[in-house]
C-alpha cells in the first residue's frame, strides 16, 4: 500500500530557533543542571539591549458561544458511526472500500496490491490518476487506473514508471452523525446536561486560549529583545554543540523514515546538503544568541533554576528535549513582562 501513496514523510520538523537537546545526568534521584554558559562574564559574548517596558501588553481572552459550539460539533462528529453500503456512486466526497492490483509491464510489483482498503477520496495521498479513476463509478464496478509514478518517488525502483491498477469498488462507507442533545451528553461525557457540558468546554477553551496568549506574548517579547541585542562573539562550546544537535536531529529523521539524508532534505525543505549545513550554522547562531540573552537577563534579574525545580519540570513535559532552556525562557520572560 505504501508504494502507491504519494510520497510523504512520517514526520517533518520545521526549522526552529531552539534546537537544544538537553543532556541529563542522573545522580541518585537528582537531576544535574546542564553545564553550559558557565562564563564569568557574559558581557564578553552578548551586548544586551533594552529588555523591559517594550510595550508587549496582555491581551484579554474572550470566548464566544460560536467557538464553544465549534468544539462541540467536532466532538459530536468524532462520535459518528460508520456503515458499509453495497450501492451508490463514488464522488469526490466518498469513502470507499476497494481491492486493487497494480502492474508494471503486466507484472505485479511489491506494495502494489491491497485488499479491503478504506480510502477517503478527498484526503488524496495517492499517485495521480488512482483516485480519479473511481469517481463516477458504481459500487460493484471494476475500473482501471493508468498512472505514472513521480520521477522523485521515494522508491527508485518505481520512480518515473507507468503502472496500471485494477480497482474493484466493494462498498461505500457512510457516516452517521448523532444529534447533539442531552442524550448524547450523557452517553459520551461525564455530564448530564448540555449546559454543564458547555460550561466545561468553555473552561477548557479558555485555558487553552490563555496559554496561547501567554505563548504569543513571551515570543513577541523575546523577539524584540533579540532585535535590540547583539552578539559580540559566539561561545565555541555551545555553538558547536547546537550545530551538531541540529545535524543529528535531521539525520535521525532520515533514518526513521528509511531515507537517505539528501532525499529527506530535498523532499522536506528543498535543500541540498551544502545548503542544509549552511542553514544549520545559521540556526545554531540564532539559538545561541537567544540562550545568551536568557542567561544574561537571568543574571541581572536574579532568576535561578534549582536541581529540584528542574527535576519537577522534567516530570511535566513529554520529553527532555530543550527542557532546561525552555524552563529558563519561561521564567525569564515572566520575570520581565510588563
């Protein structure tokens, strides 16, 4: 099945400023703080600009009833049931169940055969011509799809080759969405009335909106501080570390997707390896600049992180990636926000 799907990476990591992989050293039940930026005088590395009273104000969070109902509608849609019907016409909005066999020069190929495969036409994800061949056909029909694999297809054995798929349309999948009412609330939530459920949704969405507002405010503040500040020189240790971490992250991504490094770079970012390495150096510099700013402000404002606090923070995050500097960022931004 994977061989006829349009090439997609299982995970794409966007270029980010903060790419630090925090190294944790266990000492009994304690967690040691990273041994980074331990310089007597950070002013040799960073010229810190204005970082207070920069006009970044808090935005009041207001939630409408329409937003609450949009959330609920999505929840109700999630509870929809599906049934397979043995009649009907395939449209661009259909979900179908099919068997298919693909052949190149009359011969089957690995990954070109599937049975009882459920496909939502609108989702795409297949090579050109495969889905289009089914539109307008009836359940029970067998159609042929004449396709050509893209020249940059993930499998070099198939790239650029013509294939004919024989597709048997076995059923349409029909979704039945229940009505939103107290019966639905009782069946699908812990609440007994629509009003109680809607109040809980309001609390959830308000919490999410407030978290997003805080995220946006912190980001706007650090961005302005970065604009006001200047790196005098980059500390060699941290700059090399960030660069290596960036490269390792993408090479691991290629390995996880069973791709060679150059293929991943071209497919996910449209870059050559030389272009990537240049971008990695720039990203490392941006990351180190931000970290220098955070450590310098922490010095000036008396912001500290204890091993206990760091350990507790680690227990609240999904993984340890960048945990220390994320915690430092949050504490420093909160300390200086208007």
